[in-house]
C-alpha cells in the first residue's frame, strides 16, 4: 500500500470517528481490509453505542466520505463499515487460480471475499451439493457462472469431472464454453433436448445409487431456470426435484441460475432451502426479491452494487464477495488449450 493511499484511508477513518462522535455514537477505527471493490473499516464501539443507531447514520457517513453509499454490518461485538473504492478492481480468474496452492476436488472458485481471502465452493460438501445463482441484468451472474465452470474444468480431467450445460436462451451464456472437453453432452439449447437430458441424468443417478458410485462428478449448470421451466413445463421441474433431493450421494450437482427465483414459477424446487443449500445472490430490485433469492430476511441483496458484487448464503452464514471474471478472449484461448491438454490426459492446473 502506497503512502498516498494510506493517508486517504486514515483520513476516511478520522471522518468516520468524527461523524459518529458528533451523533453520540462514538467508535474507534481499528484497521480494516482493502478488497477489489470495497474498503472495510473495523470499528470498536464505545460502551452504550447502539448498532441500529450506527446503521441509521449510514447516509451521514457516506456524505462525509463523499461516496454514494456505505454498508454497516456487525460481527459479534465489532462493527464494520464498507466504503466503495474510487478505483474498483476486477478480480481476474486466472490470476486468482494461480495464487491458490491447490484447488480441492469438486471445488469451484467464486472470487474474493470481503475479508480479502479467496472464496471457494466445494460442491461435494454435505452443506453445499447444489447452488442457486440469482441476480438481475447487470449483476454479473453470467460472468460468475462462467468463472465457476472454467475453474472446475481447469482443475480436473474429464475422467474426474464432467459438465452438462443447459441454456434455453439459445446458448448466449455458454456458447464460449461449448468446446470444453469436459462436456458430457453437447450444449443444450432446446427445451425438449434439455428435458431429455435431465431425464437421462435422473436415470444415471438411480443407476449410480444402485451401484454405489459417485465419480466422476457431474455438474449440471442451467442458465435462466425460469425460462426453461416456462418452455419445458412440469417434467423439467420433476426431474430437477429428483436431482436436487438425491443427486449429491451419486456425485451429481446442480448450479441453477435465474433472474428471480419465484416460488410461483419454480415451485418447491427452489422454495425448499434443503434443495439449494447455497445461494449466490447478486443485485436484485427489491427487498422482497432479496428475501426470496437469499432465503433469509435482512440480507441486503437489494443494496448490492452490481457488476460482480455478490452475497454467498450458506450454512456458515452470509459472505459478501467480488466475483471472479474472465474475458471472452481468455475463455476461447483456455478452451483450446484445455482440449490439447485433455488429449494427453492431464488437467491444466
């Protein structure tokens, strides 16, 4: 960290302390963390300082710091204030993967958590199994899912992990990934083709159950789940429910994306938290949408900044993170390189 940046952070810390002291909610700033999109200031409140009072002063703090918004949160007895950086940075997937000493089997790379640490998601974990990704246009949902798919492909041979990609909008989200050697089937873009593929996966799951087989991992990624249900109907919902309820033991994992996980459209498949224990939620348009997407109240997804600003909701709690990104040109180069590597029976990482 340069001396100029340190001076700016110290000035911001002084302003936070000053504003809260003026409003009779004194705190002491005890360091913090600089992440790609945010600066997190750690606060120790004085005796008698109320969390809700500090929350209510968020607009005053943002005004003093000359920014559009700040986010106030609590961890135990400590408080945190997240301030957006004036120079937000992109989390580059390939750079992040190179920084990791090793990626465990069945694990996807998500990005950088709000404490500055890499955030990974191990699909075979009993607390994970299946993932629901939500967010409006501009939230960065497609970029996040592309990064998840590529991080899985980079770390595994086809004999270890296989992919099924379903895109009812004609392949726009997954077309750059259509040449991956890990694909178990060609890219599914027609509703009937998707329904047949899901039925075959249910049959494979049942066969694996009987034979007590769970490898290789099969990861089924569905873009715009609501569109698929609207065009393919109840048979798709039935197959998804079967896979969500019994897939983990057979090594089958669902990653389903939707702009709005409405239970009226998607039924009990998404309404029951047990079916999708992990929720990755980008920017949504309302408090109600945030509640439905996260499965909890007060998550704050309606206040996210978009462009890769996400919440991860799991059995471990709620984590804010900046999603990893990879450009279309990098995807094309990687897919070509992976095809050559896989012919030699090796993973790229």
